[in-house]
C-alpha cells in the first residue's frame, strides 16, 4: 500500500476516535505531543529529544485523587485510544521492553491500558543519527518490532507495511486514500532501507557484556567513568527504556493527588533510606547500577537488554559519558 | 473490595504504644481493616510487608510485625524517620491509615517444621522477626527449640520489651538480650549482638538462623554464623530498601538483579552471598 | 593558545608534585566535536589532555562535586590540592567559591588558560551534522579553525563561538597559580543589549516566551548539577519534607524551580553559560541569569567572581546601596 503525502492530512483525519500523537517541535524541543493537524507533525527530523515513552508513561501522572480526611479514593480516568504516528523503530522496540516491567507479577493498570489502547505507526529511520547503534542492540532502522504499521518515506509518498490487525484498522479507515504500491516503489524503499542500515557506523557486540560485568564489580573502571558524571537525569529521562518512577502525594487546599513522576537512578535521593543510609552513596555505585541494570539484571529477569541503541544518552550527556565507550571498556576487560 | 494495585485499603488504628522514645522513636500500631471483605480475605505470613500510609503524605513499606496466628488484625512497628513515618506517628486510636499488600515473600516457615530456630535481631530489625517468634510459639509442638537473640544500643532502645519474659515460660524456648554499653541494673549481656551470638554458641545441627538489623550488624552476624558452621542455606535475612510501588515497577529497591519488594524481602544467605549489593 | 605538548608537560610536572591529589583538564571526546572532562591521576594520564575551542566544560564544578568517601579508620584524610584548568569564566567560578568559602585557597592549584571563546556545538552541528570522526580545533588569528573529516574549515569567531563568549569581559583567568600561553585581548562589552531587547517586550510576550520554555523543562537538573555555583549540600529541590517545589513536572512547579534557581544565583552567577549548554530541551537560561546579572550590575555595581577578597554581594550592606526597587 502507498499513501501520497498530499493525502496525509486526510489519512490522519480518517482515523476514527483516536487521539493522534506525533513528533512536534515545541520551541526547540522535539517531542511527542497530541496533534490536531498534519502540519503539526515534524516527520523529517531525527530522534525526538524526549522519547515517546512520555505518551504511554507520562513524566507526571495522577494515579489517585482524594480529599483530606475522606475515605473516597478516585483513580484517573482510563486512557482513550491513541495513535503514535511517526514513531521510530527503536522507540517502538523500547516499548516492548518496558512492557515487561509493567506486566510482570502485578499488572500496572495505567501503563498497560495506554499500551493496549495504542496503535504504533512507525516511520522507517532513513537518516540515522551519528550516535545511533540500534543494529547492535537487536533492532534496526527499519525494524518492525512492536509496530502496527511501518511507513517508509519515498519522497512524494509513504510506502505502508501493515503489520498487525491494529494497523489494518487504520488502513481500512483510510480506504481509497491509499493506493497499491508498485514493484518499483517496493524496490525504492528497500534501497533506502539498506542505505540507512549502512549509515549506522557505531557498532558494538553486546553478547559478552553480561558475562563480564560481575567480575568488574570492584573494578576502578566505575570510578573512572563516573568521575566526570554530574549526576543529572539526562541519560535516564531521555532513555526510552528507563522506567523508574517516584510516587508523591501533592496537596492543594483540601485536595490531594498521588502522582507518579519519572525518577532517575542517577539521583542520590533515589535509594536514600529515611535513616540517612544510602546503599548507593556515590556516583560510582549509581553509574555501575545503571549499566548493570541495562545489560545484566534486566537480561536476567526479562531476557532482553534494556537498551535499544537510540543514542540519546550519548547525544545529550553534558560531559560525553558514552555508553558505547563504557561497553567497550567492559568488553576489553582490561580495567 | 478493590483489585486496583495502587488503591489502598483503609484500616482503623485500634491501639498504639511507644516501643522506644526519643528523636527516632518507635511506635507500634495495631490496626484492623474497615472493609469486612478485606479483613476476611487478608492473609499474610511472617516476613511479609505492607505499604502503609497517610493520605496526602504518602506511603512507606513496613514489615508486618504480627503473626497471622495472633488474630484478625495487623501490627506495624514504625520508626519515626522520614516524611511518611512522621505522619504515621501522629495517628492515634480511631484514626485511619491506608494499607495495601501484603507484599513480598515470607520466611518459608512451614518448611522449617521440626527444626530449631534462632532469631538474631538488632534494634528495629526485631520487627520482622517478631512474627516468626509468635508463629512458632503458636505452633510450638511442631518446631524444635526456639532461641531469641536480641540487642539494642541501650535497654531503652529495645522493642517488644514486655514480651520476652513470657518466652521464658514456654517449653524449649530461651531468649538472650544485650545492650551495647553497660547500664545500672542490666541483668543481661553487655556488648554487640554478633558477640552475644558467639556467647550463645548455637549448634547448626537442624537449625535455621534468621537475622535482621542494621547492615553492619547483619554483616558481622553472618560472619559469626559462618564461624559457627551454619551452612548458607540455613541462614536467612530480610532486606530493606527504599520502595515506592511495592510491586516491582518503580525500580529503586533492587539489590543486584533482585527486587527486594517482590523477590524478597526474605532471602537465604545462599542466594544473597552472590548478590554484590545485598549488604550495601 | 598553548600547544598540547606544553600543556601536557606542565600537567605531568604538576601531578608529580607531592601536594597535588589529581588534576582536572579536558580531553578529546569519544566522537565528533565532543570533549570531556579528564581526571589526571598519574603522569601518563596527562597525555590525553587538550585545550581547544571545543573545551566548553567549566571544570570548577568538580571542585564542589567531588564525593567525600569516609576516611578508613587509622588513616589521615587526603588534604592535597586539586589542580584545575580554568578558562576565564571558569576562573571566576573558582573565585566566587573562594569568596563564599565553598572551597579553601590552599585546596586548589589553578592553571589558567586564556581563552578566545569556545565553540557553540549546536551551531557546529547545524553546519556539519552527523560528524562521527573526531574533530580538532584551534584559535587562529581571531578565527576558529576546525579539522573536519571533509578538510580544514576556518570560521570567524563571531560566527561559531557561544553567545556568552561574545559578551565575555574576562577571557583571561582572574586567578591562577600558573598561566598557560599569553593573555588574550578583551573584547566583550558591559552592555546588556540582549537583555534590553527582551525587557522592552510586553509582560504578556515575556510570559508566553517563558511559559513555552518552562513547559519543555523535564527537570533533569542538569542545569543545577553542572553549575559551579550550585553546590549546596542539600538543595531545596531535593527536599521532600517540606516539598518547597513538588516533583510534579508542570508549568507551575517548573516555573518555581527555574525562578528559585535564578534568584539563588543573583550576585553569584559568573556567566559560564554551562546551564544553557547542557539543557537537553534548549531552554535559554542565560537570558534569565543575565537579567539578574544586569540588575546586580546596575543596582550594586557588583561583579561576582573577580575579586577573591570581596564579600558575597548578599551578605554585605552599603549605606549608599540603591533602594529604588523596594516597593
């Protein structure tokens, strides 16, 4: 199937009863926000600054509402149907990874309702960023993992690849807006996709990392890596697979809400006990935990690395702490 | 009755008393669920925890310090330390707190039938051990010897002070108390808990050792249990870490690849000795 | 600009001294234009040191950020000095920390690096996106010369350096135990043209501007953590009891956070621009900080971080201080 770009607005308008989120430029920041018209979309840019996890796992969300002294607790309204339009394959794969956390044992109703109600329309990543390394983490610029529909930009049109029933629903709603893709279109898409894969120059073989990490527990490598770390939340907040949150009660007048907000294992308060004891007292332990969590603990629990190679943590780290550099140091086993 | 994992149940405080006094005082709350259905369906075993809280302030993971054999109520002994525990300390009989849970695993206490049990506690660390003691006490004929080793900085810092005398009257049960520094009129041991353990000198034969207390105490108790030739799988401890959700989502309570809230809080030393962060 | 050999030789000599704990400088980053703070603990570490127009990090931040591990029983605390490379603006942070008694003079060994301005990486990325291969850079006759994968490119300074460097009045370190290279010409002006232009906008326009910016804030606190003057042992942002600023990320709390930080820097901000550089959502924080710099300059004729003997602005009172802003 194929969608001419001049029909994009109609395609979006034809989607029935779903809120559409897409990459939008808010000031200088590219992030996924609800869009009202096709013109809001910024589909040509690289990865959004803030990953689209912010849609299914908002940075701040009200879990419960209650009044002081009342015994009546209200939960948030269940989320409606949403479409994430133009999500990059790496960010879609990240959602599959995070799904593990919110569904093991007790299910998290807020996250899972949003995920169940979301349709992911991917946009093949034809111009990967300098620090993209998705191909090393089991994905790729045209990976379809987690997507319902994949679009490939052919210049004047998008080639559509229907991947699931949810994707099919969107195509049916679009009806005659779509046309049959020719063999030449498919060949062109294939060529562009191959070109994109080659453009990804940063590579690493993560296969040995998990096995090597335990022996490096007391290695000076962690002190070395974390020496320049500022302890800010950039790498974790912008990570599409980081999922930690804090819960706080916030009161205004007599009304309170129990909120959850993103939290970061790089903050010292994250593990600080009320007694004042901190099991991860310095940035050395926190950096070590971040790497171990992504490449060892998470793999133990959910059989998948908690990194999709989107490159955001490298792009945005103020002091050039580079996860690929860390992994290669772990791999070298020399520290 | 709600099945939403984050909506807590209301429980009314039936009775409260102070275990210790001072800046970081410990107050015990005896509470009962308001909803009859919750009260009847609630089951927990020694070692498990609950998220208790005050609406508008927040929640805190606290170990349940009573055994299900004691009756249809819950007990929590809470040290006044952070925002939530300070708010909890304001509660008196008749006030409401919120409770969700029970969370975490329990001591495999039913597997220990026929065995001797020794508990080694320090300070507030006695709270998760108390339900074990009560459980074994209630089913005494099914267990071997019960030995309680417990210490605190001073005699005023000991929790559950009134309950030890009773233990002495139970068959095959003994207790050993300690304080860190010498006090006027103190009839028991003076010194640290790990040293008291060596004095007690328990045999590892058919015996399970459970310890809980400050990290430094646990470390030395473990060393001493090894000196006493306790095998790793006969040593149990219960960990605590900062928690927010209690159900393995919020991320912060991990020690290595274990989530304390779900995989724990009870672990055998055989498991923990391979977890580098366990005693951090 | 010193050549790297001279810099590295000096660093080796410095780190070999008995009274130096470690030395903080810059090294080439892992890719493209990036550079990274570099901790020299043994003489060999010095071989990676560089100083170039790409070295934007203000290393003075690390003086306060150093984590103090408990001293093992029976051993003495390590009281040796920390050696630190500073550009002009960075040196003002050192002075201001001294003035506030955040650090002691005998605890630091300052190596001054006169600076003709650091490159604004965002400008460079716009010109040459997707640059993976490492890029070298030098100052050359008032220009910035870059060794790009595609060949050498020379840019007039005005075109490529960070905004803060165009208004910089202190390109030469204001404090140094030793200086590398020659002092450079001071070209920055004391005018606040950027702020003046902003101030004439209507309140409505200004609020719309900041509302959009603060709405983007994700509260990663990189601006605070990178700030050499944000070194309070306990920051009000982290306090939960009472929570002066709640954790919820919304326009109200974000504004409270940004304004609280700006006011805490009044009379203390040394205009290194690090907060603006590191912001992952590109909030133009220098506008906020320079507005307060302007007020402090006009009301009190005070410039923080230039005189180690000065008193912090907000602890002093002079009978002739202006009071016309008091309502």
